[in-house]
């Protein structure tokens, strides 16, 4: 009891003068997420292999039977496919977030003297980077499978920009799913909601070809305007872009505070 | 001076998760300069207490101070004093031991150079030099645990929190971790550890708090607790089931306490009467008594009480959650989880 409180590590290591700056902490958190991604082939390779396989199937297997007015099927398919690919690969973010919680990594991070916001920021930036990887790879696969820009490369940048915005939005959405899932398997299951949104939208076929009751859902959920805006950008038009950006902003405004609050008491 | 400030002061600490009350008016006062163990069965509230100390759960009632800082009022100050090694080894498996330590050191607030130095020191301290450059996915359970311990140390915390540091480890790894924890404590680090192994508390702790259903049911220096509740147990296994009552009678006559009889395994056991009557002395009397009754003994011995028996003495119920069948309590003795 009367022993001095001098502890071995302080004697040898010395205590840090102050907690880390928020950006330093965020960078450390991000570096860890990225290292894990890059060093686990199951993470960086599986997503894109799957993405390429499905694109292949839609393009060459179903594509022959699919007819869309005004363009070849591959030119219709690829823009929406790239825009929504994060709905499929982003499930990995939810799984990773849930896993970190189950493994105690989140507890360790939360017990350190760093701002909660730095945790969310670091995590989200790194996860966004993984989404960029999926988007760029899928776009490359699209070109490989026969997609051509009809209207020059300039408009393609606007379309890509939109896809990246969606990448940010769904990073946060999947983080929230991961934060609410009790474990990794559940996170995987909950991420399937995203499939429904992608399939019942204008991504693969025009909404007008669906039965009426389904059209109602397809038209008024966020994915359809998001995909339509990408198509419009490629054609040099801005129709649907405002709506897509409004949806993106709304989703971010709802999900970001949920993520931050949930992290506080994760 | 901080020497006068208690390490931990919990008063009426209550934590609820929905309908579950994980800590139910938990009281504890512990001074600095010692190794404190929270001993209790699964579900008793050990992890919840550690998480409360680590500012990870918000108490519904009561107060908790860590080295004088209130966890609710000044969580940042608390976080600067502690290092947490949770129930699972929280290291990133795809990173090397060194990378894990450096990352955590940066997150504690060390600059790059200081972080590298801190990581190197901890690697030496915990004898991880041979594996520091390898990814943690390749580590043994004991190496992982020690690295996790190291990660909680790189910020030079004044209080180390270890939640069940050896659960799920094989005996060799367990001893490795014990040695590391003992070394840290001897060098003066304040350690709070939780365990459901009586043996572990026995091995490491200066001060023990026994927790059950979210309450502290006994607390004190280990020697004192042992004298009061941790008495030796004599256990007899008879060769012929019919002689079990006779054996029980001998146990009762020699020790003056009520024996426990388990007909399924032909065993009778009894807690030795008082601290002044050591188990070995009573054992001689029991042997003589059994011979006198012509009871043929299959096996006999003196052993330390199990956590179950300590609980039975303290609380009048077995160590399992209340309402669960007895066997749930027994499983505790094995390596749960
Ligand atoms: N996050 C949580 N949500 C709901 N119940 C919980 C949570 N954490 C712990 N509990 C419950 O609180 C009680 C105490 O749990 P815990 O502190 O983990 O016990 P121990 O670590 O001693 O095994 C248990 O009944 C457990 O189910
Ligand atoms: Mg526990």
C-alpha cells in the first residue's frame, strides 16, 4: 500500500506529454484499416473478382436477352453497375466494423485518449479508399467487357465524381450497419438490404419494364435517381443530378450523426 | 500528492443493459501499489466493471473514481491514466507485433520517435523480440496475450486493466502471462485484473474482491480472505458405494462441519473446520477414522477449495447464475469460453 506509485513503464518509457492531435489519431486508425485491407487478399481481391464475375454474367449471359431502347445493353448496364458496386462490396465495411467491436479492438480504441470523431473520421476515410478501389476496378472491367464512352471522356469525369460521392454515402451507411449488428455474420446478413435496393432500381434494366407495383418502389428509392444521374452525366446532361445529390446529402445527414453517436457508446 | 489518492473508489456503482443489471450497487476501495483481482463466475459483472473503469459504459447510478478522476465527469483524464487489455486480445492480426505497438503508442500521444522507443521497450519487457517482426496472426495464444498486454503499456499508464487475461490459454501460456503480470506489478504498476480462476487470484493478487450478481460479496487482502473462506477441502472417494454414508460420518466427526455427498461419483467432501486446523492434520484423523469404520478408500486427498466452494461458503448458492441448474456452476471450473 505504501509502495510508491512510480510504475515501470513511465520510468522507462515516459508518459506522452499530451493526447494525440485529432488528425494524427485519425491517420493511425485509417492506416490500420488500410493495412488490413491490403494485406488480406480475401478483402481486396474477393470483392473485385465477384464484381467482375457478375458484370461478366450480366453482360454476356443475360445481356443477349436484354434489350433497352436507345443503346446497346452493355452501354446501358455498365454506368449503373459501377455506380452501385459499393452496395455489394461495401458489405465488407459493415463486417469489419462489427468484427472490430466483437474482437475488442473498438473497446481498446475507445479507451485511449483520442477524440471519438477522430475514430469515425479515420475509419470512414480508409473505408472510402476501399470503395474507390472497387469503383475504379469495376469501371476498368466495364471497359474491358465492351463499354464505350459515346460522348467523350470529359463527361466521364462528372459521372465518376458522382460514383465517388455515392462511395462516401455508402461508406457511412455500412459503418452504421456494422455498428448495430451484434456480430460479423449478422452484419453480412444486414448488408443484403443493399442488394434489394440495387436490384429493384434502374441499374440493370429500365424501370419501365417492371410490373407497375414494383415500378412505384423502384422509382422512389434513392438508387434509381443516383444511377439515372450517372447516365445523364455521361450524355452531357444534368437531369437527375440534383435529385441524386439531394439523396446523397440526406443519407449523409442522417447516417453520420448515427455513426458518431453509436461509436461513443459502442 | 497522488500517492494519497486511492487507485479506485466505487460506491454504489450501478450499470444496466436494458433489463439486465450488470452491476448492482458495487462498492470497492483500493489503494495504489498493489495487484487487485476481481474474482467471480461468468456473468457476475467483471467485464462490466472493467469497462466502467475504462469509461466505456455509462453508469446508471453511484460513483466511480479512478486515481481521483470521476469517470462520468472527466473521462478524458481517466483515459490518460489507464491501459486496457480486454477479454479478447485486441491486436490487429494482419499487422506485426511491432506495428501494433507503434500504432497504439501513437494513439496514446507519443511522437513517432518516442512511439518507436516505447514499442521497443515493451517488446524487451515482455520478451517478444523473437516474434515482433511477424504478423500477429501467426502468434500463439500466449504471445498474442502478451502483445495485447504490451499494447496497453506503451502509453505508460498508471493503471493497467486486464480482463480475464488467461481465459482460454493453455497452462504454459498461462504461466507466461502470469510471469509478465507479476513482473509488472512487482515493478510498481497498479494492476486490476479479473478472473474466474481462484488459482489465478491466489497466484497473483494482493487484494481480492469477490463479485457475484453485480455486488461485492467479500473484499480484502488475499491472506485474510483465505483464512476466512478459502479453507482446505478433504475429499474421499469410496470403493464401495454403500460405504458412502459411513465415510461422510467420519468426515463430519473429525471436522465438525457438514460434509457434501455426491453419490454419482461416490465422493464425499468437507471443508476443514478452521484456519488453525490445516487440512493435512485433519487428513490424518480422517484416515484413522475411515480405517476404524473399515471403509475402503478409492482416493483421498486435501485440496484447495474451488471457486464453487468459496461461493457456496460466501453466498449460500453455487457459482453459476441463479436459477441455472447446478451443472452450470460446475462447468466454471473447466476452462470456460
Ligand atoms: N452489452 C451488453 N448488453 C446486454 N447485456 C450485457 C452487456 N454486457 C454485459 N451484459 C450482461 O451483464 C451481466 C454481466 O456481464 P459481464 O460483466 O460480462 O460478466 P463477467 O465479465 O463477469 O462474465 C451479464 O448478465 C451479461 O449478460
Ligand atoms: Mg467477462
